[in-house]
């Protein structure tokens, strides 16, 4: 029941997509710093998931530090986590059409529009999964884990449904037809790879890119 919400690590195609290390919040390479402090006990470099999780955690701690009014981890609630997710939207690269846009519901708009770029639901879902794990690994108690709060689950569901409508891309329920779901995930993954490849070759065009 509980586990149904979070980003389920390895099998989730979205888990590999890094949340941009939020330039403002994490200025220096957080991963290299944490690798540097190894005291001989942890020689193996952390996996991609582990280092992403560490980066996300540092980003969140930095966010708390800069929060006005100041906020401590102990006083952090689901509402604050939602606030954090909304804050991340400004670094998003996913075009989410507003209801008045002629391309609302079009997965492949023929022309650019002025709709905002946001964090894709899949990125947020995977991020919350990583932060939820990090919270407990850093001594937080499961009962008070703000990343597991009901409000956060509801918010993520609303984002998913809203983006599915706005982008014309349905997100499948976890308990859907297994094979069909797998094929759709595969397709989505290929599609994403395609967009990443396309945008990375033309960094200068980033502002005009229609992030599908
Ligand atoms: Zn639009």
C-alpha cells in the first residue's frame, strides 16, 4: 500500500533522469565532494542512483537552508515538500500546455508556444522516491517522513493527471496489463532518449526547443 507511491528505483525508466542539480542550490559538484571524504571503508564509487540520491538530498538541505523563514528538517512537512517540488519547476524542461493553448493535449505540437516548462511528472516521482529513502538513511523516522506524506502523494497524482492531459500522453496505472505497460515504457524511454539526443546536440537552441 505504502510502497505504491514512491519511485521504485531500478525498474522505473524515469529514475535515471537526473533532476538538474538545481544550479542555485548545489553550486559545486556534490558527488565529487562526498566521494572525496571516503575514509577507506567505502572504496567503490557509488552507483548512479546512489550519487543522484546524495545530490538530491544535498539540494534539498540547501533549499531548507535558504528557506524564508528558515526551516529545519525536523519541522519539514509534506506541504514544504510540495513547495520544494513547485520551486523545482523553474528548472524544468518539459512543456506543459495551459488549457487555453491550441496545442493542449497534443503530444507533438507543430509549432512553439509560450506555455511554461516544468518538471516532468516522472522526474518528480523518482526524485521523491530517492529523497524518501535518503531521509530515512539519514536518521529520519519513517512515521515522520515528509516525502511519504499523503499530501505529497496526492500532489504527484494531480501532476501526473494534469500533465497527461496537457501533453496528450497517458501515464499507465501500475497495475495495468504487464506486457502492454512494458512496451509503452520502452517506447517512452526511446522517445525520451531521442529528445535528449536532439536537445544535447543543439544547446544554443534550448530556449526555442519545444520540449515535446
Ligand atoms: Zn502550449
